[in-house]
């Protein structure tokens, strides 16, 4: 309306500046160009349909009325805040954005996961506001959080795409949010450079690493699932072990594949047997120096870096840092590589607690940090140090398919 009005006006000077400004105000604000509630609903309908809302072809309404209502409120608030960025003090806008992010991530967390692609988009915009205001560290932290939602939305988009393929329908899109992926990649790299984030230590060459007795263990046991978008029967047990074995053979490690679940945990998912498998390996192979566990949905993607090289680089003998050197903090937190002798007691204690409390090595640290009474002080330090060494996730170069 404003553009049409401006086009047909004979001259701004003929109307006079006051009349012109009045027309602009009435046109822009009186005609509802800033009706953010309606815009919020439209955004929700366009961005949360399909890959953001679910793994099947659901309409916005099938998100649930409460979820739709909650998201409309959140998105309206976000749009209002971004609009006010042009009219109010920057610090006030930053405070509003902080309150919005807190609602999204803390107070109304389920909504964020109901439409992760929109969550990632909003967090990115908020991070850019903080970056332009000079708060680069906060912007980087926000982008790291938003990146998790971006990855979640990629997973849901893929499931949605596969469901369409199964129905013989064309895909909704051949690529996932290309612009968003570029925005996150460019911004995270730029902020890391801006903040002088140190690069990863250069990993030693495999040929220079000291040889150790290292074993690689995995569990591949998947029950048929008729609700799965990738097929009733999982293909991972046919694919992942070949990859694991190839990596182990390449560097001369022993690879042990477990297809049976632990006693008493046969009706649970495989990860509930993980620590029992680790304990059994430590008990039956006392000469193991380091043991790596890799899930069946994870693959080795770097056949030039050995596990010995990782240990030599990040936990060399004599450094006083003989603690776990790898455990992915990006896509998966359940691959780990640890020294057998120093941490065996922790594994023994964890493996005997009820299954829901002990699924993987992360739970070992969580149980210890809660003061459960069964983690000795000496081994407790390993859990503290592993939290500070999450940079090794990238060094390990283990890729997760989930």
C-alpha cells in the first residue's frame, strides 16, 4: 500500500512534510503491515510443516493446538522484538532477546524441539544482533546452541523426505535449508577466528605413534521397528561392523562385535548393555591398555589417524593426564576411548547399578558428580578432565549417522 501510494503521489513537497509523514504512519501501522501475530502463524505454517514438525506428512494442526498456540506467542514476541530493534535502545532489545531465548530453551523447551528449524533460525538472528553489538562470545555460544537444533531439524527433514519417498511422492526439497547451513558455518568460523579460539593440536602421524594394546568394541543389536522411516529391519548391523573391522585391521587393533545383549537387559535398547560389555572385556582381557567403544550407528571416517596417535597427542605417557581422550560432544556423546587400568573401578561400579542409571561412560561421570558414593576420589578426576577435553571430539573424527 505504501509503495503504491508513493508511486501515484504527484510530489512529496506538494503534500507537505507533515501530511506525508502522517500518510506513511497510517499506511504502515494503520493497515497492519506490522501484524506480527498473523506473520508468526504464516512463518510457523511454512517452516514447521514437514521436516520441522514431524517425521511424517503432518499438517501444522497436527502439532497440537497447544504447541501451535505456544509457538505463535513465542514467534510474535520474537518478531516484535526484532521490529523494536529499529526504534528502541539496543540494550533494551538485547534484554528482550535474552528473555525470548530463555523462554525458548528453558521455560518452554518442548516447543523448541517441536520445530527445531525455526528455533535454529531465531537463535541465529539473535546471535547476529549480539555480534553486531560487540558481544562476540555470547553470539558464539548462541550459535553453538542453535547449531544443535539445526542438526536436529536436518534429521527430521531426512525422515520426512524418506517418508515421502516411501509413498511414491516427490521430495519437498532436495537440499536442507542451504542458506541456514551456510550462515551457521560462516558465522561460527568467523567468530572462532575473532575470539582467537586455538585450533586443535596437530595429531601425530600414525607411523610415529607408540604401539599399544588397544581393543575396539561395539554392540549391533536392533529389533525390528515397523514405525521406522528407514525400514522395518535396520541395515546398520550389515554396514557399521564392516567399517569398524576395516579400521581395526588397517591399524592392527582387535575388533570385538557384540550381538547379544547383557543378561537381564535383553528387552532394553542396546546402549543399556554397553557398560556390561566394557566390564566383560576388561575382565577377560587384562592386558588391554586402552579400550574404545563405538556405537553401531557411528563410522570411522579418517583412516589416516590411529587411536595410538590420538593417545600420543592428547594423553602421552608421563604427562599425568591418563584420562579418557575421546568422547564426541557434537552429534553423539557415546563413543569413548579410555585407559583400562586407571578407570576400571569406575566401570565396575557403574555396570552393576540399575540399567536406567548406567547406559554409557557419560553416566559414569554423571553418577559420580551427583555424589552417589560409589566413585572413589582418585578416579573422579577423570570425569572432571574429560569435560575439559571435549575438543578431542573433532580429533577422533568419528561420524554418527543419527
